[in-house]
């Protein structure tokens, strides 16, 4: 039951930081992931990070894990990415390729 409250609190905090429209999402959130194919769901949860997806981009607020781990967690849910941004910095080609190896 405590895990539910922790996830709910993280979701509420993230939803307050990120808008629903994908075009606006690209400038908001600590993370921005651009999947190769549009995800079937508008909301995704990876561990305790809530992602809002729309218009081809998924965004999330800052998490406690390292950026590369967050990237690997999101590719497990949405598949390979064409781009990943953390705190305004784009992953380079090598970092993105390594992250994409974790895609299902």
C-alpha cells in the first residue's frame, strides 16, 4: 500500500510539471524521449517516474536514478528512441545506441 502512495505522489508531482500536449512537452520536463514509433499509451510509469506522451514525444520530471538508467527504463516501455534529452542535453549517438540496446 505504501508503494501505491509513493507512485501516486510521484505522479501528482510530475503531472503538475508537465503539460498534456506533445508540442509543449518538448520544452518541459527534465527528460524528453522521442520513440521511433508512437507509444500506444499516453501515460507510462517506469519505476516511480511518470511519463506523459503525445505528438511523438514523452516527457518526465527529474528522477533519482542516473540519466542513462532512466533512458534504459523508458526504452523498455516504448521501444527504441530516435532522441533522448536529460536536463536540456541531448544524448550523443553512442549513448543513445547503448540505451536502445535495452529496448524490447
